[in-house]
C-alpha cells in the first residue's frame, strides 16, 4: 500500500499515514509483549523480595537491561524493512534518526506495558486494559487531530503523548529539504490553504501544514 511512495501530492497523505502506522505498530506490539510479565512473575518476585534476595529496583533494571539488546535488533529489522520499502528520505543520518526515534517509542510503550502489567491483578485484566491504554495518546498525536486545533481543555493529553513528539520528529526528518511535484492544472502552492486545489511544492510547506516546527526537535526528544 505504501510501497515506494512517489514524490507527488499523493505523498502528502501517504507518508504521514505510513509514519503513524509504524508508530502504532511499534507501540501496540511493545505493550502487548510485556503485559504478562508481572502477573505471572509476581508470586516468585514476592517470595524472593520477602527473603531479601534483591530490591524491586534491581528486579526491574535487570529485566530492562536483559531485554534491551533484543529490542534493538527487533526495532532495527522492523525499521530497516519499513524505511526502504516505503521509500522514505534517503540518507544514513535520516535513517538512524528514524531508527533512534522508533527505539525510544518502543521503550516508552514497554514502560506503559509494565505499568499496566504491574497494576493488573491477573493476565486477563492486563490483556484487556493494555491495548486500549494508549488510544488517547494516539488520537492526540498530530495525525488524527491536527496540531494547533486541539481544544484547550484536552491539550494536556497531547503534551503527554509520545505519539505527538515522535510523529513531529519523524515528519520533520522525512520532509525537511524535499520537493514535491504538482499537477499541471495546479494554480497555486500554499501551506495554509485547505481547499481541494492545494499544492505543496516543498517539505517545509508540508511541515507547516501539519502545524509542526523544526525548533521543537530538542523538546520532542526530551518529551
């Protein structure tokens, strides 16, 4: 569906859809992968903890450290396949930026999965809550609701959404410095006009159209 997207006006819709799909896939797979962790291991952990064999922090850090190399490999393979099959912006720096953000997204989603898993009384509850726990974050990630149009009383959800920060970085990483072809009957190019005749000729216009700003990259990484 997204195979080798062309640099024309269809890319304006296809590439953001591909990017948000990648972020959703990484998030949901990472959350589900760890939902059974604590309900199944709680009896053993409580026994060892009560016998003063190790602290809670040691248990959590050991699980995180041992899983990290496998996470890197999984995300790298997934990102490598998606990046070049979709035809995202060429360049080693662009790819490794993409990979780094995907890795951070997976780590954040795993943390959410651990939180749900630790709070769930059993595996069934964890599996029921986990997949829907990140839906509010996804909705306010900048794709389904355009950044800058979120109602003031809901904007706080946007600012705690890892989708919002990662989507902005990946969009800037993809569109910065690119050019797009316009149909022969296009009469204008604008980053603000929302009519059917809109024709954006460069990546900077696309970034502005989605309400993103290159100056936010440092904030997005920190977020």
